[in-house]
C-alpha cells in the first residue's frame, strides 16, 4: 500500500500523556511526583521536552494535578498547555484524544507523543522525532521500538478513542507509513517504587546526582 499522506509545513508540537492513576506505584505520592535526583519524575520529562525546543507542549493530566510541577519556568520558556482528561480512568486513548483536540485547535501539523513516566527520553530524541517528515515516526533504542512517536495530523482521525492503547494500534495497521528513528537514552517506564530506587542508583553511579 502506498501512502497518500504528505508532510505538512505546519508546526509540530509535543504531547505528554500524564493522566494515568499509576496503580502499581505504592508510596506516599503519585509516581509522577516521586522525586528522582531531587525533581519529580514528570519534571524530568517536561524539562527534556522543553530543552528540545519543540513547542507548544501539551500536557494531559488526569489522576493528579501538576500545577506545582509547572510553577517554575521550563528551559527556554516554551508554551505549555495543560489539558485535563476527566475520563482518564477509561484508558490512554481518551487522554490522547484530549491532547489531539488541543493540537487541532492550534492547527499543528503533527505531534510527538510521549509519556510522563519516562524520564530517560532525551531532549535529542524529542527533537529528532519532531524533525522527521515521516507520517509516523517511532523512536528506537538499540533497534527496539519505544516512545516517543510522531504522528502526522492527517492520521489523527485514525487513532483510537477507547481503551489503553495510543499510537500502537495505528502503527500496526499502517506499518507502511512508519519510519524508525534511532535515539539515545532510555525509554523505560517508572511504575513502582523499586523503579525509582533503581533509577536513583543508576544516576548516582553516573555522577548525575
């Protein structure tokens, strides 16, 4: 199958999904607010996006408010748009759609979608995905497909509205449109308190904290 989708000259924004309940995390706070190297997990993600220069940054919230996390300006002072998903418990697809509604209002030509619990995704990864002209671009790490994912605006209507999958369904159905983008960094999720401890240990060993 050949693609009828052509790249748009319109801008590409970032879409950070940060609405989930984080049910696997057992602690005194939500996992996105757990401190890692002195900063909340989601703050690491937002600072990486900001450092990439991709703007606007659309942040979809749900189970926990991120107002305090966004009190301090992000690097480069990008435009940040916070959109609340009142139906976050229904799954990731609803959060994706909330973010896409904002992207449509801003007439963006594409969005790079990532998760708020993946602090190891680098600014360079966000930038490389944003710079590609592919209808669908997927970051790879050592040949393995992970986040973030860039999706051209003409494909947004093909993304799911229900369930706990975001772009994966589209990637499976329209594999002919997918380009892989090799990235450095680590796209592992933080789901548990043990994950936070492991990340903290790794950062300490690298002298980053």
